C-alpha cells in the first residue's frame, strides 16, 4: 500500500527553530521515529523536535521511513507497513527504534555513494537526473557572470566535475 506523506508544510516553513543547523543526537532520532509512528504531521514533528521541515524530511528519508515517489519525485510516500484499513502496523524489526550491534558478515568493506548526504541507492534515476539538471542550471548562471575570477572558474570546474560524477554513477547502476 502506497500512502502519500503530506509535505506541503515544508514549502511554507520559514520559522527558524531552536535546533536548526545543530547535529542530530540519538534521542532526537528516537523521537523522530516515535512521532512518525504515531502518525504525526510534518508540522507537528518539526515543532516537537524544534527542527526545520527540510532537515526533518531528510532525516525521515535517511531513517528509511519515507521514500521519494518514483513517478513524481516531489512527493514522498510512507515506507512502513499498513493494514487493509490504512492503520499503521507495529514497527517491524528492520525499523525498530533501538540500534542493534551489526552482525559480522563476509563482506568486510562496503562502499556507499552519498548525494547531498543521502544514500544514493535510495534515489530514483529521475531524482539524479533532476540534480544533474539543477547543477547544470547553476553552471549556466555562473558562466553568465561577466567578471571572471579564479574562484568563479574553480566553482564552475567543481560543479562540472560533480555533473560528470553523477552521470557516471547513474550509468553504473543496474
């Protein structure tokens, strides 16, 4: 069952809350999961945690409680299991609120790719293409600046390298 999570509050959230920009601590992650599991709205979660909406949405994705919709990447949907009447079921072991010690496996080293702090394996190709387009727009805006500088050239070069890396990454996925 695919349940859309209302993120409309994020577009109008301009309040600077007490924990804005500060590192998240373990108790905040637990409270985030608990509030989400209780069916609280994004606004209620943000107010309770004293966090901005954008950062809260990012943490909900990192905790694998929300995912981008593969068709409309501006929409989020809930990853948790629901019963036939739409009521949230109890958390499954994979989303338990306490961290367990990882079991040793044969794979000793694992490489992960993060894009803007988000595990790229959770990102749809369309989302990566959107990031490429956004970065290319930024490059075009910087190139439109008439006065040149070494820092400007360096910023353009860095963004161009980022676009190439994103394209290589999306092409390397199965």
